[in-house]
C-alpha cells in the first residue's frame, strides 16, 4: 500500500492506495499555519481509525497546490510511514508530453488528474476538477498535455457574488429543482449549477471540434455529482481520478522515493 496526500486550498485529502484501488480516504481542513508536529499528530489519530500500519506502507506520494504546506506535510508523512514521499512535478515520468508554456508552473493536482486520465480513459480527453477552482485539462491522442482552462469554482463564485452585493444572500450549491429560479436563492443556485454545466458542455464541444475527434470528458471533485446531471452530453464521473493519477505517477517513478 502507498499513502497518497493531496494538499488543496480547502481540504487535504489522504488515501491508502493499492494500485488503482482506494483502500481508504479521508479529508482534513487545510490549515496554513500548522506545524509538522501538529500534522503528524492529526494524521496519526485519523489513520488509526483505518488500522493503518507503518509496516504495510511501501511508499508515499504528495501532491500540493499550497507550497507553504508541502514541507510540513512531507515531514509528517515521513515520520508516520518511514518513507520520504515522492513529490509530484512535471519533471517526473508522467507518461505525458507538456506542450505548454512554463510547465514548472503547472498545478500538481492538474498533473495528477491528467496522468490518471491519460492512463485510464480513451484519448483525446478533457478532465474537469470541480473544487475551489474549476480546473480543466486537455490531453490529445498523442498524450500531449495541451493546456486547459481555470475558472472560479461554484462555491467560490457564490461567495464572491454574495460578498460583492448588498442583497444577494450567501448560499451553498444544491441540486436544482428546476432550470428557471423563482426566488433569489433559486436564481443563484440555478445560475451557479446550470451555468457551470453549460460552460463545461460548451468548452467540451469547442475542444472536440478543435481536436476533430470524439472527446472523452471526465469530471471529478466535490461538486461533480451536482453538475453532471445538469449536463446534456455524456460526462464520466470519477471521484478518485486524482488518487488514481497519483498511483500512476508513483508506479512510474517509485525509484525516486526512499526509505528513512
């Protein structure tokens, strides 16, 4: 088993992976000012619930979009597993060619999503991770990472519009009961959910036209299950896409990870 850690802006996701199989997974709130000691204690407590045994852990991998937390979490993982975690980067053997400007600035979560999609789904493929930000990746039939799109996430957009207006209330996205909202809350919710679905479809249609071939679209992230039912084209759901991508990256680069 390998221990996988995904450090996001809102949550830190931890999973135990056996190949592409997710044995367990849980989330912690991202707290920017925690020390390695604090993260070690919290992870030890949470891992105990899943009967995690250090002796069963053969490796670890870490993916982060919060650079300030990469070091503290890496230290915590090292203490708990006895393994220095492999850090995700474009310089790893990803199975992809990066046809973009400044690949060193590409988000590690996007690298993991793209590596997983390229290994597991028909190409060309577009992935969308519907989290704090909605991040889209496009991989062509030659396994080239072409780039993508980044837009504010659904919840991020709702918070912004509430904070920037006098009369629009803060709401959390819900499954819409109808397309056209009949009150302020419904209008906000429908605009966010159906608007995101329409954007996803529109971008997919344009990418497909540019590719000149049928496009596989894979959605992941916390809000994907709310958005997909509002889409009119086929969207595949894979809630574990990032973890699967981390498993792919680890399998291709295991020699770079060391015992401690």
